[in-house]
C-alpha cells in the first residue's frame, strides 16, 4: 500500500508511555519500573512508517523522558535515513497515584481529561498505542471522543503488560471495553477474555 | 570466582537487603563459591557497609543508569519480583532467584514470577526461605529463557493500520 514518495501511514501516532503501577509511592515522583521499557521494545519493532511519534508521559516522569530520548537517538543512529523523523514528548498529570482514594481520583481524572482532550484534538492521531496505568485512560477516552464527535476515527490499541499473566491491570479492565484491539501476552488471559488478541509474548 | 548480584530495581526492599547482608548469609554465600556480592538497594533505608577482604567483597549502591554491566558480570542474580529486573536477568541468560516482598499487598508481580517458575526459568522464594533455597538449589536445572517476539506485534499492527494486507 505504499504509494511513491509518500509514507503510507498518513500521519500521527500517539504512543502512551505511562509509568508503571508501583506499589510504593515515591514522594519525589520518580516513576518505577518497566512499562516504558516494554512499550519502547514494541516500538523498536515498528517500521519508519509510524511517524511522527507523539509520546505522552506523566508530568513527573523524568526517567521515561530519558528512555524515550535514548530510544529515538539510538534509532536515528542505526538508520541514517531516520534522522529527520520527528518525535514529540507531551506531559500530562497522572489521573491517579497508586493507592489514591477513589473520591479524589474522580477529580484528578477529570483534571487529566481536561488536559488530554486538547492534546488529542490538536494532534489528531491515526493510532493510539498504550500499555498501562496513569495517563492512559484519559488519553484513550479523549481519542474515543474524537471519533464520537465525528472529528476523527482513532485506532486504539492497548497492550497489557507481560507482568499480567492471570489478571488484568486496572487500566486494562477499563480499556478492554474501550479499545479497538486489546493485546494480552499469556494464554490464561486470552481464555478469560476471548475478545482479546493473543500473539504470544511480544516483549 | 563467582559474583552474585542483588537488585531491587527502583523499589525499597529492606527485608531482602537485610537478609542477604546478615553475617550468616554472607558466610553462606561465600561458602557457595561466591567471592563478590553486589547489592543494588534502590530506595531502601537499610544500607549495609561495603567491605573488602582477601576472600570476599561487598559492594553497595542505590542506582546506576544501567544495570546491564552488573548483570552481565554476575553468576547469580537475586532480584525483587519486578518484571524489568527479572526479564533483564533472564535475557542475559543468568540464573535468577526472585524474592517476593511479602509486605506488598496485592502483589501482581508475583504472577509473572510464578509463571516463569512454572516454565522452569527461575526459582522464587521469600526472604525467610532464601537462605534455604540458596543452599539447596540446583542452577543447572534452570531452562533457557526464550526472548519475546515483538515482530509478531509489528506484523499485527501493520495489518491493523493498513500497511499490510
């Protein structure tokens, strides 16, 4: 489907790099763990057609920003023709900290939605790819809204973490119903959620 | 001359650090043929004093930009149940012991450790059962961990977005 001189993927891809679901809240807001690592592994397998890339991370997440920059630089190094692929890092507040109370979560989620929708509306991505908690849900809901409002149909792909063997994460449970494709990495989850996509272990 | 590497990732896992750095643990680790123990303690509040004798060295640090080198040099990795730490060790082909932090509630990370143990790729235990496991385990029974296949994901996604029929 490649037409001459034109990237066949017309445009913009939003990749969601939320923080992992840490059990221990760090007052400095350092993000724990490997969800960013997982999604970057997935992105590493994608062709150059997936550009420009917009990354959305939690506003307190410096570690992910560093990982993304390393990933993109490394990608550009390995393939000189890639050098002019633009990427952008956007920051929005997390909709919920681990163990945050549910009443306050309503407010913080609405706040995140308030900021996510303008971002999604501005970028108008073709695809949203995400894999975890934090900023994920508002971004995907915003993408859905774009479709509902007739502005743009966005494909929403959610990849549940490889950590999740038998049970879904909280975001997974929510986005299972909202995503176009919901990818799980273990057979037990495919059995529990027959509508999910199982490709084996992909990270 | 073997090296054991203990990692807690970005978490705090005081019980594990205290357990491995206790004098009788150190003795046991040395008796198993390790002459070097490296403790990556993350956000922990238990900070053992590093030391170096003729026969044994204990290194302690919080974080490094990348744990790749320490994992590469290790003959045994003892890790918290974080997926990142586990997969990094397994992908480097290192014998891996996962220690479950019983103080974490609803510890979903246990799922991955259990599954990988079922598949024969690692041993797992708690802090209290770690010394016993170290003594009795046979690392040669561990099976090689096959890497994930992200190319299956890219093939799938290419079809979804219409890059491929």
